[in-house]
């Protein structure tokens, strides 16, 4: 399934252009993270996807969430379907722009971040910098992930979470540090005095991560 998306193209696109794919959170849309483009490197190609499912108030989601059931918080079949659609769309876009040598980065918030963990750890050869904001690694989406340290070595993760997150508990977010440590991945894990969102300090650190 082809996903809708918006794009910011740099002046010149070559086979070495860096491309960043953005995945928004539940009930939001493709404009949300796209606002980050103002402070991201000017020579990057930035693509922000719209999730395929409709939610209330003209928002979109990658899959349904059951807030009353932490054990089955994520609708796994829907999430898997979204992962496949994202991967298909990424490959199409990379091919369309003929970017054969460039780095491919990911940035996801909440639901989008949960999918970023799965994408990066299932297809580590595809990605480089991965930012997972206010999210957590969902075990049920991580079956069959790559565990070969050699294949994971070019991944760099930036993980951030608000200490007062009322949507995805900080404890869940912290699972990422254990997982990435066990896999031998390079990662930065940061906690901020904020709720379910990205505060200014978090934003500055995120931009710092991407500009390295």
C-alpha cells in the first residue's frame, strides 16, 4: 500500500544524499514532525509519512491502541501491515530519487517511534541514524530481529522520554536502553522533565544528534 507523504527536497540530490523518513504519533499527521525541517541539515531530503488509518478529529494512526489493555496495547496485525507499507514506500522513494549511496535515517514519535525500532532492527542494513521519541520497543513487533552485532554496527539510536509521560510510561521507554545494550548497538538515552512530547532541551539534543 502506498503511503501519502510530504517532502522537502534539497537544492541538489545526488546518489549520496542523506534521506530522513519521519513517522508521526497516534492521532497526528504528516505535518507534525515535518516542522523539524527548519533546523535539520539543508542538504537532506526529508520525507514525512501520513499513517494509513483514520482516527477522531481528522488525525491518523499506524494501528489501533487499546489503552485499557497494556498487555495488548498494540494491534499487532495492523502494526505489521503498516511496517510493510512503510518499508515498501521507503524503497520506492529511495529508488525514485536514485539515492544509492546516501544514508537513510528515521525519526518517529510515540507510535511512530515504536515502528522505528522494528524497522531499524529488522532491516539494519537499510538505516543509519534512528531517533525514537516518547516510545518503546514493542516485543511482539521484534520477533525475528537481527542479532548479528556486525550487521547492527552502523546503527546509531537517539532515545528520549519524558519523566511525566502519561501515555507511554517511562518504565516502558527505559526498556530500550536494556534492549539496545544487549544487542551491542550504539545509543544515547535521555530523560527530560516533560510529558508525552518533545520539550526544547529534547529538541536541541535531537538536532545535535542529527547534525553529527
